[in-house]
């Protein structure tokens, strides 16, 4: 299987996990939401790894979050990530691996913000019990 096929498969899996997390968010299932977010992040990391192998030394791409995640609700961030992953998927299909890498890194940064907020909630809950 070629790198581009593996990248596409990872991005498709990320979208599937993201859809699971959006569904869990709507159902207010925090455990499923957290697990699905983690799996989404893992698939994005794998896609970034494969993209880095594909584009080589040009991998050091900076990305700026726009809009800032702190100004968005979690569901808005999740929809933004879905949009970004779809764009990255299209870029890979078109052979534009640099753009796919940039977009995937951006999606990963947004997911990282969601993970940080989940970690903060978890630690805040633990502190409240002690």
C-alpha cells in the first residue's frame, strides 16, 4: 500500500472517530467522547507521520489557529476539525501533500485543545473530591 493510500485511510478513520465523538458530545456521553477524541488525535498523528515520510525535510510547517479555540465551543471546534480533515483528504487525493500536512497539523492542534480541556475537567473533578 502506497503512502498516499495509508494517509487517506488514516484521515478517513479520523473522520469516523470524529463523528463518533460528535455523536457522544450530543448524547452527553463523556467517556465515549473522550475516547473518540483520543482516537481522532491518534489517527491524525499517524497521518502526520506518513505525510512527514512523504514530504521529507519540508515537514517543518507552522500553522496558526484561526479562530482561536478558546473563542469556540467544543462542538464548533469539532465541526471545524471535521472540515479540516475533509480538506486534507481532498489535498492528498490531489497530490498536494504539503497542503495536506499543513491542514492536518491544524486539525491536530484543534483536537489538542479539546484534549487539554478534557484533561482540565478531569483534574478539576479530582481536586473537587479531595
